C-alpha cells in the first residue's frame, strides 16, 4: 500500500493548460498592443510601399496566479481525482508489480535449477 501511495504521488499528469484557474488565480486588466492590416490581403506580411499596418491598444482581462507552486499542485490534485486518471495510475502500478513478480519467479526458478544440479 505504501508503494502504491508513493507511485501515486510521483505519477505525472499532463501539464496544466493556460486557461485553467486555481483558487489563487485572479483576473487583472492589462493593455495589449494589437497589430492589424486593414485592407491588405497579405495579413502580417504586408510588403506594400505604404504599409497597411495599424497598431492599436486594447484593454483586456487576463488571469494571473500569485502562487505557481500551489497552482500546479491544485491542478495535479484535480486531475488525479478524475476516475479515468485514477484507473490509469492503478493500471500502470499493477503492470509494474506484475513485471516484478515475473522477474522474481524467473530468478527463483533459475537459482533453484542451479542448486538442484550441484
């Protein structure tokens, strides 16, 4: 049981998407530069002598987290609480235990056959 808990704790879940918010995340207002090319078919690669490039600034809201370590831990706990993830962890742990038993059985049989021949 202790080995399973250690395996569970060390099991890596997929990385946290940027859109996910934890309890420490807060919404903040930021000003971003927006570049557009109105009237140009080349969108972003405008090579006209008189460029169509237009820069504007917009206020947008973004999510910011003050505690990245807690953010990751909360994500990991939420992921590991999902039934399919827990089943995957159990499956992988069982596969490791089964493989270890097979290796021990082979070693035991090999050492037993050697002692019978002596």
